[in-house]
């Protein structure tokens, strides 16, 4: 199998795939513009990406592509609709870089409170300003609101507790007892509304994915509910924050911001770039490097290899573009002998009857004599269709269950 890595992954961690006989090609300088041509030329079965954008044009360029692995959690740089339309799995590797992002979030918070970036700039320019930079609040006893309680949010809560911060988050319906127990263990208190959360918070840290619901969620109204002089940390996605609204809040309310991601950040790995946010004196920033520690990259690479190895055995891990609910209005259950062509005849009968198969699973019993197929159909088969299927000598039993409307 041919595997193309469009971003850098540690070569030694790819060794198991090469040892197994797979061709692994690493071309870490590919971009959204150059990826379609390389996919067309190489025609790999598996594509691995980190920050490289995978467009519909890229997906259509490779006839063999069956799996796209995002070596990280977020998959907003993949056109999942285009992948789904071509029957291509999109998988991610969640949770592996949570510690790295949480560490940077804490680093940005401390850098803002202790004026580390501005102080270093003065030192580099030959200026000694101990009087100016001795004025810091300290973070002990402050309240940190975490918006987005995934693995990164929990990792940040653990580190914030060690610094003596009080951690709060929004109450959410449907949390399991296990999730609530984890919240208590992490020392996270819950509040009922976003307004209440923002009113209590000295620091707000964002850890939500990019989606239509989160894009621009930090707008003028959101910022107006934050305390004067509060700190906003964004290590999630730049599009979550309305940049103009943040600048206005920094000017009018003294809001300070620690940003690893930017609304208009460059797509490449290096370029000339400035923005009103990156040059604002109330901002301490980094270069979208939250997940970029060696520890995190090793963990992500190992997780990526595990996803690919599972795919090679017919198993799909961490797929983000499969239907989440069972499809169809009827489930046809066929118990059958494990012989070549048995299911092919079942499908031929369904096709003749004009019955579309939407989902199916075939499981083998111990001894490899018999198996059972569960076939989700768009509509229920008529009695004569069931009779045709059951008449085959290799069919042990047939039944159908119609789903409630």
C-alpha cells in the first residue's frame, strides 16, 4: 500500500509501516495548491496531513485514496463533504497533543501576567525597567473559565489547579456520571450560563473546535460580559474570535489576550505577515504552535500509525465522517453459511427488487462455519423477496425488523 505524508512525521515512527512492506512517501512541503497534482501523480491509498488543507480538488485527484488521517484532533482543514461523497474515510488522532496545548495556554497566561514578552524586548534593546515589570497581579487565586472541556480543557484544568487557580466551566445537560466524576476530580466547578461564566472569570481560555456554531463566538457581546482587564487565551482556532471586536475590547476594557491562533494567519509554514492583533500591545502571541512539542508529535505520529495499521486490517478508528445514526427504515438479518458468493446472491436479489443497502455488517461465528449479516435497507422488503433469499440452501434463516417512524 502507498501512503503519502503531506506533513513531517518522525521517520523512525513510520518504520513499522515500511517494515510491513508499505511504501511511505514523506513530502512535508506540500500545500493546498500543490497537493492535488501530487495525489494525481502518486495515487496513494492513504493520505496523512497535519496542517495541509485537503480540498475537494485534492480528493478528486486520486482514484485510489481510501483514508485521510489528520495527525491531530481538528479536521476543519479537510473537505469532509467531498470525502464522504467519494466514500473516503477521514480519521483523526484526538487527545495526543492535549498536554502540549495546555502547556502553551499556561505559558501565554504567565507571559501576560508577568509581562515576559515586553520585558524581553526591552532587555534585547538594552533597557532595564524593573520598576515597570515588577507590576504583576499573579495568577494564584484567580478564576479561570475553560470553554470546551475536551482532553485539552481537562489537561489545562489540571495545570491550573497546580497554580492555585479556581477553574469553572459551563454546566451541560447529558453529562454521564463518569464525566461528572472527572469534573470533580479535576477541581472544575460548574455554572449555569455563559454570562455568569464570563462575569466570574479573570481568565477565559478557549478550547472549542472550528464549526458554524463556534466561528465568531467571541464577539462584541461576549467580550462586553468579560471583566475589565481580564485575559483571553485562544489556542483553539483563529476563527473563533472576532478580531475587530477583540481590538475594540482591548482598547475600551483593557482586555489582554494570549493568542496562538489568528483569524487571518498565513496558511504556509513561513512568510511575512502582520496583523492589527499581532502588533497590539495588549497581545502576547505565538505562531500556531500549540501542538508542536516533540512529545506531542511523537504521540500523534504513533496514533497515526495505529489508525493506518487498523485500516489495513479492515478496521476504522476515529472516523469523523461516518453517519452517526443507523440509516434505513428496515434491518434485514441473514444468518448464512460462510461461503463465497452467498451474500452476493442476497445483494443481487435486493437489487432486482430495487432495495438500496445503506449500511451492513457481517460477523463470523467461532468455527468459521456460519455468519450473520445485518443489512440496513432504505425500505422494507416484500414477503416474496424474503422467500427468494431464504430459498437458497446456504441461507440458514432470514428475518426483517422495521424501525419505528
